[in-house]
C-alpha cells in the first residue's frame, strides 16, 4: 500500500520533483548495507548470515569440500559414482574447470567476504563493546578456518581481508605467500581466542568459542611446523578440568539428536525439518532406498578397502563408522538417521573439531613421550583397544596418524594429516592406495598433485592470479 501511495503522489502533484529521480529506486526487499551494521541486532543478524554461508561451504556444490578433503584421500572413493568430474578428483585427473574445484573456491570466498564485511563494518555499530568484539571474533574464527582449508587444498591463495563491495572495480590480486596466509590465519585465531566467550547458553550454543579458536590455532601451528606453539595453544583446551570429555561410547557421537555434546568443540549446526543434515542422503547406498538419497549420482563416497583394513580387530569404531548393504557394498555409517523421511533432513550435525581430535593433535605436538602415549591410549581405550607404547612396531608418527585415520574417518581431516606427514610419505601412501583402488590403470601422483588447480573462474576474473604447476587452465 505504501508503494502505491508514493507512486500516485509522484504521478500527480509532485510529478516535476519526482521525475528527476524516477529511476533512482530504493529496493524495498532488502536493507541497503549503508543502513545496516548499525547496532547489536544488525551485527547479530550479520554473523548468523556468516554461519549460514559456512554451513553451505560444507554441503554446497555437491559436497565439493568433502570431495577435496576425503574423496581424494585414501579414506573414500567414487567407485559407485556416475559423475565423471567427481571421479576426476578421486583419480587425480582433475583440472581447473572441475565443479568441485570451482565450487569449493566460490563457496569459500563467499564466506570470507561475509566475514570481511562483519570485521570491516563493526567499527560503525553502536553496541556493547564486549559483545561487538565477540561477534568480530566469530567472523575472524570462521575466516581463519576457511583460509586454512583453502591453503591446504590449493596452496597459497589471494588474501582478501576486506569486503569486496563491487565487481566493477579493480579486484585483481596476486596469490599471497604461504607464510602470509598462515600469518593472517594465526592473527585471526589469536584475536578470536582473546575475544570469544568460553561457552554459550540456550539458543546460542554452537557458536564459536575461545576453546574452538585455541583448538584450531593448535592445528594450524602444527600444520605450519610449529610444534611448540601448537602445544601451547592445545594445552588451553586439553587440561585437567577442561569442560570437554570423550563420550563413553563412540557410537553415541553419531546418534541422531546428539549434538553439541561434551566432546564437541565446534560443529556445523543443522536443524530439521527445514535445515537438516544432508550427508546421510549423499552417503546411503541406493539399495537402502533412503528418501532423497543421491548416492550413485551426485556425491557418493564409499569407504576404501585400505581404510577398512586399517581398523584393528576389536576396534569398536569400525561398526560405528562403516556399514554394509545387502550387496556387501560398504558405505559410510556416520551421519545415519533412520528417521529421515525426505531429502537432506537428518537430525545430525557435522563435527569440525572434536575433543578426541584435540587430544591427538596435542599428542602429535609432544612427540614420542609418555604424555603423548597416554593421550593416544585414552582414545584407544574408548575404542576397546589395548594400549600402545614405544615398543609397539612402527614410528611414533605412523602410529599417531593411524589412530587419527580410524578415529576421525569421514570428518575431513585425512588430507591435512597426509600433508603433515610430509610430501614423500603422502605421495607414497596415496600411490599405494591408487594401486589398490585402480588396479591395472598405472595411476600415480607426484608433488604437484598435492595441491588442487586454481579454478579457471578465478584465473578468468583475476588477471594477477597464476596457476599451480602441472595444471592446464
């Protein structure tokens, strides 16, 4: 009614005055940015938008992130998939126009730009200073986590830390150095750890905390090669009296409705019926006839035989992680929700950082010490396994990474762990796996395959960005 009244007013008595600005229409379906970011309500809405985009990073573009973090590792394969572009990720024939490559990049930078907007525009908001610093800390935490993913998947990337307000300006930017990207990630997480609260209550449970920032900081520093710094950050999460603990039963982690448990440090939040978790629909084999199931078409992921064989006899985690259908086909059991009635509606979350992860990261930062074995053996005890020690065959890092593989399977950690083992070890493990998964195809990788190609979408719009060696544009 208001719009009709204004239109009629301009068409009669005020026609000469309105004529000049007739095409200068103010949108009525949204709030212009210049009128937003003014108070606590605006800032809260903005950070909720960041979380929504962050969730989409994990689920969008047919699980592009998952394809890069798990499919191309030795944990899963695309043996039963029908999409050639997803198979290309699996067998390392991927090129710069691949949908997972372009999709992950686009989703990630969308999240980053929303984070940048929150950080840049917070100074103009009138609200409690502590709450404002906390919201900025949330944006910094998520921005850091997304840049960390990009760095592990693509190598050094353009470092955009301010809001891109228009596509018409000069948005060309060279790829930053690895150290520069790590520097920004670490600075963001240190700021977040200082300004984020340790916990939330009520409807705010699930937002990033200071513990989440320190846990991620520990992993980042470990990935960078700073074991001492990682140990310092992780001891702020793993200590006597910490609010976190392992759930007594590993299978309970994947029970529908069990969310933000004492083991959860940070997880992607889903809330059915309107915004349920889609992973069960993607992973359930067609033979199970799960409503809305897409396995065999868009983004199936099947556990590899190498992963299945990695579980020791008696490891309770195997039955909680991997199931078999009537055709004896293995499938990912985590994220299963028997109550799903429609697509993308499971009542589960996706873990980003669990306490078991933080414990194993601390053990890794400590190296072969009694304390490190104590942490590893606490995780193993829950799985029903006996303790290991320096006398157990294998190097310390091999034993630790074995534990991480079976504990954290399908949670998007394996590719990072392989990289942390060093180029030679990662290439050897993957070539062994590729020989098993593609017998007779003579597929092998070298150092250039450890980073994905820069998407052609970026190269076409950013003239300063250069492709990774070994890939065609």
